[in-house]
C-alpha cells in the first residue's frame, strides 16, 4: 500500500486548485491511501475544503500562528517531520511548491523529482526536460520517501463530495527564526487568475511599451480572459513579472491562448504546451509560433487587436 501525503496550497482561507490536481496525480499511483497536510494559523475552512476532495482519506492539520503565511523556511521542517511514514510527499509545481518542496526533500535527505507529468508505476514517473523538448522516465529509489512536485497543467483536479476525517496533529520541529513575514505586494486585478483561466491573451516584445499593453488588457476584458506576457515583455518592463508565461514563468493549460507579437521561442512554448487552442498574431509569417498555432493571423497586431476587440464586443 502506498501512503501519499499532499501539502495543501492555500491563500486567504481558500484551497488552491493545485491541491486537487496533486490528489489526481496521487490516485494514478495506484493502491494508495491519500492524505492532505494543511498548515495554517486558522485552518478550519481550508481543512474542510481539503476533506471534501474526492479520494482523500484524511486531512492532517498543523495549526500554529507561525503558519499564517506560507513561508517555505517555516513550513519545511514541519512537513519533513510529518512526512515520516509516508511513501510519497507531493506538492504542486507552482511558485509555492517550487519554493517549499526542495527544502523538505533536503531536510529528509532525499532528492526531489520535479514536474511529474504522469505516473508509470509507484516509483516510476515521466517528467519534461530541456524546456519540454524531451520527456524522461525516472525511477526513484525504493528505500526512501519520494518527494516530488506535480505539473499542474498535466492533471485535472479531482471533484468534491469527499468526507475525509480531519485530524489535528502536532509535530516536533524547530522553526527557524532567520526568515519572517514582512509584507506582501501583489498587483490587484479583477481579471481571471493566469494560472487557472480558461482564456489567456498574452503579449510579447512587439507591444513595445507598457502603455501599448493597454490594447491587450482591453481585448482580454472583452473576452473575459487573463493576461500573460513573454519574458521579453516582462524584462522590458511592459508587463508585471507575475504575468510571465513559460519555462521560467507560469506553466498554463487554458482552453484558448492568444499570442500577440510573440515569436514562439521554445522557452515560451513550454508554458503553453497543454493549451487546447492557440491563436497567434504575428507580422512575420515565418515566426515559430505559427508551427504550434491552430489559428494564425499574419499582420500588424496594432491593427488586428482593436479590430478583434470591436468584433467581440459587437457580437455580445
Ligand atoms: C533560460 C531561459 C529561460 C527563458 N524563459 C522564458 C519564459 O519563461 N518565457 C518566455 O516567454 N521566454 C523565456 N525565455 C526567453 C525566450 O528565449 C525569448 O527570448 C522570448 O520568449 C522572446 O519573447 P518575444 O516572443 O516577446 O520576443 P521576440 O522573440 O523578440 O519576438 C517578437 C515577435 O513579435 C513580432 N512582431 C513585431 N512587431 C509586430 C507587430 N507590430 N505585429 C505583430 N507581430 C509583431 C515579431 O515578428 C516577433 O516574432 C527564456 C530564455 C532562456 C535562455
């Protein structure tokens, strides 16, 4: 029997959808008992959400004031203590999981497997390398816990309807004092969240300024879409860092991805590999983005985007 512990990602009392995706991944391990760890200062709402995830047998709750913010340095020793006795410890390969899981692996004295795409056997997994240009099959050692992050774009979240037991636990863990929460700065937006949106409109270097990105915001609003950006656009200061899509940004799997003035560099494409339909607008008919696009428009985005916005608004 495999015993899998999943660390819940949550914010402001709401469970992130990435946790349900980890449960889905855990189910594919087979012959499995799945538990979710909730670390929080006020865990009730998140624990209840986790307990309702289909397939979860137990939710283990570590309630401490120090867990009010998801500080990897503070959570890692608690998780490492809690993880003993499990065959697998899984977290999402979101910014949260990428921060936390390597620390837990290090404390447990094991390596971490990153970005599980699929499970072939309890200790054998497939994961992407070289910006998803190649997929490798990796085998974990049998005599130690598997610590891994789960590629969110590769798994559908499990549904609700579960009734897992919720169990408070205390762990023996010395928490570090060298890291503490000071403040959070995040761009406020009414637009859908980039990582979970079904539609995304993304802009590249061709936008040429932060002001021109307004064009893209207007189109996104007309479509009810989230906004993304290439790294070139982020590095140039046209778009905020958290909007970056790609290898060193967000890996997303929307139903519709609209790439405006983005060349289609491999590091960008790795972020949209699982997008259902890709629409590209580029003035260069040879741009590599057209090799992956389902619909391509060759032309100047500064003419095409306002026209697209007008047509969408008129059709409503
Ligand atoms: C280790 C590493 C990690 C990286 N990680 C990422 C990542 O996470 N995400 C990412 O995006 N990149 C990443 N990159 C950078 C990547 O290699 C590219 O440099 C970047 O994606 C290019 O961004 P772009 O397509 O906006 O710009 P460009 O490549 O400069 O393309 C601009 C495109 O706009 C078109 N264009 C210009 N004017 C117009 C117009 N008026 N109308 C229509 N089209 C127009 C051009 O024809 C061109 O195709 C990474 C690179 C490295 C080395």
